[in-house]
C-alpha cells in the first residue's frame, strides 16, 4: 500500500485521521485537543495509536525512498557473479544519466531501463512519480539498485517543487495546478532540478525523454524514404520563399518571394509531401510548382547583434506568450521596472498585405518595437547554441553511424564525432528529432526468439512495432545535455519547456524549426503502443488518451513505412546478463494489471 501511495496522499490521510479521530476522542480548543481520558477505552486508544504509527511509517518509507539507501535494501535480490563482474567493470567506463517523470509506467519501465542501459549506456537514473499515479516504480528500481549496475533515485514532489536561493538552499514550495499547464510546470521544474543534481554529482550527459521514447542512431536507410539534405541556394529555376510559415491544418506554406521592386507574398498549393518541409528544403505543391525554403534563422544570424546598438531596455529569456513578447527586462528606462522583472510587450506580429515584416521571425539579436514604437533589444540567446554541422559533414557522419550489431553506444559516437568536428558541434545540448512509431505489429524473427528463451519479444515495444511515420515531419524534438558545461544558475530556475529546456544552450524549437532530421546523428523513436497501453496512464490528458478516434489518427500517421534493420539489443542484453538475471530485471514487462477501486483523474 505504502509503495503505491504518494507522500502527499499519505500526508493528507494523516491530517484527515487527526481531524476525525481526535475530535471523536476529545474536544478542540483553539489549535489544541484536550483529551478527557476518563472517556477513552484502553482498547480504542491502543488501536488509534497503532493506526497512526502505521501511517507515519508509511510516510517515512515513501518520503525517504531515494536510492541507493540502506533503508531500502532490507529485501535483497540474489546477485550472481555475472552481475558482480559487470558492476565492477562499469565503474571504469563512462556512462550517461537520465531524468524520468512517470505516471503508471511500470509495464514499460523495465524495457526502457534495460534498453538504455545497453545502448546509451545508462548508468544513473532519477525517477519522479506524478502524484496521480496509481503505482510506484520502487520495486523495479530496487532490482537495478541491488545489482550495483546503476545508481537509482526515486523522487517525490518535495525533492524538486521548491524555489532555490542563489546558494542552493530551498525556498518556498512551488504550487502546481491539476491541469495540463500544471503538468507542464511540473515537468519543467523536475528536469532542471534533476540536471542540477546530476551536475552536483559530477555527471556529464543527461538524457531528457519519456518512457515511451527511445534514443537511437539516425542511420541513413536506403530501403526507406528519407528527407533530402537541405541546400543553401535554390536550384536553377526554383524561387526562394523567405520568412515562410507552415500551416499544417491547411497543408500550405505562406511566405515571400524576393521580386522587384518589392517582395511578393505567396501561398503555395497543397504540398505533395511534408518530408521536405525544413529550412533549406525544396517543396513541391499539387500544381507542380516548387519552392526553396530559405533558412530564415541562419539568415537572421548574419545580422544579429551581440549588444544593443544604442541605450535601450534589454529582454532576456524571451518567450511568446498569449500573442505577446515576454521576458526578463533589464535597464527599463520606460517603466522603471527592476532588473529581472517579467515584462510582456504587445507587438505587431502581422505583416500588412503587401509589406514584408521581420517581427514575425522569433529570433534574438534584434531591436523590436511595441505598439507605442518604444524600442527594446532582444538578447542574442542563440550565441551559445550548438554549431550546425555542414551538410556534407553531417551526411558523412550519418554514413559512419554503426549498425545495430556493432556494439557501439550513443556516448561512443558523441565522443568520436566531438573529436572529429569539435565539441561545439555536439554540445552542450544535442537536439534530436523524433520519429513516431504506429500500431502495426510485426512478428519477431526466429533468431531473437531463440536467443531470448523464456523472455517473449512480443512484450517489448522496440521489437513489436517497426512501422513508423514519414521522417522529418514530427514537430518538436528532445534533448541530451552535458550538464558539466551548464552554469549552476541556469538549472536553479524553471526550464523553458521539455523540448528545449535551456534557451541559451538549446536551439529554440518551432514546428518547422525542430531539429533537422536529415542532418541529425541521433533520433528519438516515439512509440504509440497498443490502445491498452495508450489509455493506461492516469494523467491530466486522460480525456485525449481515452479517445479511440485520436488513437486511430496517430496510428495512421505512424504507419508510413517499415524499419527493416531491426534491433538486436534484447539478444545482446540477455547474452550479457545471463538468462535468469535478464528475466529478473525485466520482470513485469508488457503486463498491464488492472487497478481495482481506483478512479481515473478527470483532466482536460
């Protein structure tokens, strides 16, 4: 019971017990209870004390469930010599870390941990549990912790939902509302506090993805349609669209063509393929007309300023909120707000019908004006973003990526490519595109079935689902961050979002400015899974997750073509661990037990 109940829930139970049972035992004066002992039977007093004792023990077990901890090692698994040797060997090898926020993820968590242990290689993991979760990952994490193969931590709200002073001391508690905005706020605070903890523990690379996402090499697949590599200049006879915007609901792109005497506004017809919608891509519409999509961000960088051209207020940590340009303001000569105050500007985002407008390009290093024509400088936040590999270098790097059976890890390739092209091309924030995998199932090959023995490959999403969506069309990627290179103060505040947590180190993401698929060395496979798995979580998006129509739409998007390369990770994992150890670590994978007597939380 205690393992499946959050600290907050147990705290509320105690408060409720105190208010109900103490009142039944005595009378309240002010904030104190006076117990008329002559009215209390010894039996009732004993059982009341016993209940309170159990509740307090439950709170302590749950609240101090941070692994490794001697208090959690009372129940040990049997560790054979194979795991002892592996654990000793791991201490001399470089590994990676990860942060996970989970909600009823136990059916998929064993696969996620084992996969990333093998392929990343994952060696440290911090897991936070959403309070609405009906289950706890404690037993799964304890298995790994007892092996000595990984360092595990299990957090609750008290570990990260608080503001931090400059010296790292905890300040006031951060309140989170039970809705989608609250869920995102929880995510943002967790990932930055988690990265800060890893930085203090002298870790380096930290992976920030979800339990239904798996990092992999973005190899060029000759048997599968790939987006073209971007080009800097338009091919002969093809016009270039500037300051363009992709309207996904209409299937068209709107932009400007550089014509004389002034630019001309253009709207394409419906696009034949979305795979080429990328900066530097060439798209063709249903009328047969092709357009080159200028890389507006790179073009703007050519003129971006490091400092304001004249004295004026500066906006930092800029976001677009409710149609306004918001950020922390410094040197506010207009309203005399203190440095670091949050300020929102109302700007004219829309261009007149026949006039090109640069304000709609969300990019730092420029002077912007509000509706009162007051000038503000938007800091050049992109100065520390990772440098892009040249297209030819990226192509050669993708051709060098190892096959699934070569036993090279993600970190191996990060180090090799950093040495070849310079660290600044990889870090400190590696942006990775995502690829959606749908609901078409495939049968595991005979070799996998034989090699895994009693472990059924059909219980693993990475082996069960190999049909995926069109490459390059999935908006918003995920990241892996070298926390050793991030200043502590950047991690003591709320992250910008889960897709690009650090605005000074991770390139800002927009639907058509997600990480470029064609030039990315790594990607994140996002698995839709079965409808049973899709509807299993008890989070605030439950209304969407219970929709059959939405599930079928996503499934259709994820069934574009098949990944024929496959994966050998499970065979190798069983081989390395030994069959019995692998079964122990993977226990419960793919099993979705029912929760009796627990209602789903209603969301929006």
